[in-house]
C-alpha cells in the first residue's frame, strides 16, 4: 500500500517542520505558511494533510512524545536482554527525557511549549496525559520487578511512587531548560541517579 | 508623594488585568486593547504606563512572582516567631507554590504560561531565574538552620539540595496543573511532606 506509506511520511515531514520551528523560535511562530516553507512543500499540500493549524500542532506533539516513549521502551528492552540492574534501566529510561544532548534539549523545549498550551486545548492535554501515563506505567512495572528481584527492599505504593519519580525528573528538566542555577543537565542526571540508588539499594537477583 | 503612589497602583491594576486574562484564557489572548478593557481603563492610559505589550507582560510576571516570594517570606517569619520546626516552615513555604486553592492554581498556570515564554525572552527568563534563586536561597538558609538546631542530622550540599527540593516541588506542581493522575494538589503536598520528613528527621532544639 504505497499510498498509505506516502501519506504517513508526508505527515511526518510536516510534523517535523513544526517541531523545528518551535525549537528554533516559538509555538507562536508556527503558521501553515511557515510550516510549508520549512518543510519545503506547498501550502496547499500541507492543507491536504492537515485541515487546520491545531491538527498540525497535535500531530507534531504526538510524534515528539511517541518518539521519546519509543526510545524509553527500546532502552528497557536492551537493558532486559543485558540483565542490567533495574536501577540502571530506570536511570537510562528517564535520561531520554533529560536535555543531555541537542536533540533531547530540543524535544524538551518543544514539550514545554506544548505543555503551556494544554490549558484550554483538550487534544494537546490528552497527548501529554497519555504519554506521561505510559511512562509512569513503565516506571511502575520496573518498581514491581525490582521488588521481585530484590533491588527494592520492600513494597511501596507503586502508582504514587512512579508519579513521584516522573514529577521529580520533569521538575529537574524544567529547571535545566529555564537555566536555573546550579542545575545543569549533568547535575540533574546525578540527582536522579542518587534518588534511584536510595530507592533501590538491594542486590539484583533475577533468578528469584 | 501621591503621584508616585498612583503610578504604582495604576501599573498594578494593569498587571493584575494581564494576569486575569492569562489565567482565564492564555498568554496569547493578551493584547493592550484587551488588557485596557479588562482593567476598565483606556488603551491610551495603558500605553502611558507601558510602552509595549512586552513591558506589560514583564511587569505582570514580576508581580506574580514577587507576591509568591512575599508570602513565602511572611510564612517564614511567622514560623520563626512561633518557633516551629524547620521541616514545617519549609513545607508551609513551598505550599505557597502549590495549587491548593483557586488563587494559587491561577498563579501556577500564569507562571507556567510565562515559563514557556522565557525562551527567546531574556526579560521573562531573568524574572523566573531571580525569583527561583530567591526561593532556593531561602530553602538553603533553612537547611543550614536545620543543621544548627539538629533537625538535619548531618551537613548536606546546601545549594544542590535546595535546587533539588525546588525542582521536586515544581515538577509536582507541573503535573498537578496538567492533570497527571494520580497527582492531586493534596497528594503532591503529602509527597513534599514525606520528602521533608525524610530529610529532617532530627529533634528541633533552637537553644543549640
């Protein structure tokens, strides 16, 4: 079905252009005309794929968050195959949200711009909520597995603990992006590492 | 000097109108015309006090953050007079940032809207940075006092610990505002309380 592949590719090309515009300037600078220019296609073609600017923004936000979630899932699978500590798996997973390189810095700024737009925009709000729910579910499962293998010494309130961890990471990320001293991305990463080391002090025994 | 008082009052009246517009709608809906309408004064008068929309936004953000900082400082003074535990003082202080009632919910949404605008806007970025630096300095001082009175069992890296605490609070606040389950404002408050209880387990002896 080559037409469907083309369709998705073209939508991705447009969504990527939206993302670059937000990262380089702001969400306000996104218009259908500027997106068409950035994507190197005609305004008419953009309009063929997206009925409105809002639909275009929604698709762009969805793709940014899907890409982050996919990287987190891929890291988890690699860590599982390697038999890594769950502490390490969690740290590597949440590091995908942290501005440790230009690509993640760009994603973080785009996410923050969209986050401020979730008020009064139920579509964007739902993308953020479901993306975070997915991340929390992965953290929650990791914590349950950590109890099973011994890294977590005793049961915790998994749902709240996962919410707490993700909020901590997102707060650090927010402060990194807004240039709050003395928080560099590396310092934030070290704080998450320390938090996970405190939470998961036990030996990892996958044969348990 | 009645003219100076009038001047500040009028600027405050305009800045409050900006804040109400952002809280009720969005930062995008703020124009000089709509602000004049919301404040119940003429466009010409708004322009007399603010040369541009950007100056108006800056003043509004500055006032929101100053108000929060003033409440935090007032709470600290009350707690000090009452000889309260520093753990309690810190919890009450950061609670001023949390969406525990409609006024603080409104302030939090306004702060988040401005935060997303700090990119590419050095004035707004500086307001956020200096406001957070002030809050972190107060937290840092409280932690040093906690060591002196015995609540903090041993010295910590005060600057980083204060940055960590404020980022944790701001992350929780962000998730509350964006409706992330299962984080209610009350649940977030309980998480901060638990974090402070963990950090400051010692007895408080102000005579030390």
